[in-house]
């Protein structure tokens, strides 16, 4: 990435439900990073998995962002609008011998080795398949994919031995996340990706795709995720409630506190524009260096999470 490139960040929620406190942290961190860098902040809805989407979720997400005073540059984009670009990238990878058809089902891979990233694909279909229903996998190698994360430090992953060849086009015809996000970040000219640490292990696969497709690699900064006392990431699956849009200021201040901004009583009663101006001046992501989890939740959320704090 050229140092002269203007800063472009993004927030890319999936429309699987309303924003919860964990997603507010990701939005807030990426927004503050963009504003403090004098750059742009884009919104992209990652709607490439219809079976998981919730009707009305896009409206709920956008209404929440608006209620909390976020301001984004340009129109909101939708990942589904770039399907042809995704398919073109997949075709390019196939033509160059980097991707191949795979007819393996989950049952076929039941005995495959397991690693920290899940099932390690054993390469069953690397030399071809006669299956008429198939996914498309990316051929990997075991050369280390290395990068330095803005908060979590140096990272390295050997794709072939740690995850194996991974899917970029699913058997049901849907585009896989890794492929779509790489194409979309390039199309949006994203210079830095700020997101939760739960996606840190996915980054080497995305960097590998960027290299094969001849795309630039943005900087990465993975913030700790909001978690309950059991160590579970706040999510729809763990019952995280939607953030309050009627009185956003207290929850926004709680997000600032969770992100280690020096919150004081001086912010009591401040309006949203004042809160954001203050936060931009005091944003120092280095305070989060090396952290994996955040459990400093707002009091109302702590009550909703059965006594978490």
C-alpha cells in the first residue's frame, strides 16, 4: 500500500439482525480511526448469505448508525451488487490454475484432520472430480503468509498445513466470504481494515487471495471483541440485545470506555457531535495493544446478559 494513498476505512456489517454492543465497538473503532486519520469511512452491507439474513435488518442497522451520529462517505454499497466481479475473480483463479472444483461433502471430510482453524482439507479433489455438484477451492501452499497487525503484532500462517485449500465458491452457488471481502475491499480502495479479533485468523487467507489476484493489501487492525464472563463473543448466537437507539449517548460513552478512551464526568450531558469530537481527539488505539477480550459492558447490557459486568 502506498503511504501517499488517502485513508479509506469501512464498516461492513452482515444483515443478520440489529446492531449489538459488539458491533458498535467495531463501528466506533473503525470510524474513529478514519476520522483521526483525516480519511473517509464507508458502509458496506455484506449480504451474500441470504439464508442467514433477517428481514428488515438493513433498515435497523442503518437507523442505529444514524441514531448514534455516524456519518459515512458516499452511498451505502451492498456486497451482492458485486456478484459478477466476484465470479470474474473466481474464473481468473481457475484459469490460472489456482482454483479447482471440489465435490467433497461434509460427510466426505468427517475423517479429515482438524486444526485450530477447523477442518484441514486433505486435497482430495486437487487432481479433479467427476462430481456434478461442486464447490470451488483455492489451491494453497505452505509458504508462510506473514503480516503485522496494528494491535496484535506479527502474525504468520501456513495455509496448506493449517487450513488446507479453502472454499471460495460454495456448492449452493453462494460466494464465500473470503473471496467477496477481498474483491470488495479492493474495489472500495480500502487502505486499512479495522475489525474484531475474531477475524484475525482469516486475514492470511485474504492476503493470499490478494496476492494471487494482484490486489493491494490494506493495513489491518484487529480490536478485542466484547465478551461475556464466560468468554463468549457477544453475538446474536449468544443473545446479545440490540443497542438502544432512543438514548444513544450513554451506550456510546460506554463504547468509548470499553475502547480505553479516558472517559470522565465532563462528558455527562454532552450531545452526540460533542462526544464524537472529543473521541477523535482522544482516540489512541495503542491502548488496546495485545488485548483479546473486552468485558466492560454498559450497565443495562450487563443486566441483559444475566449479571455480566
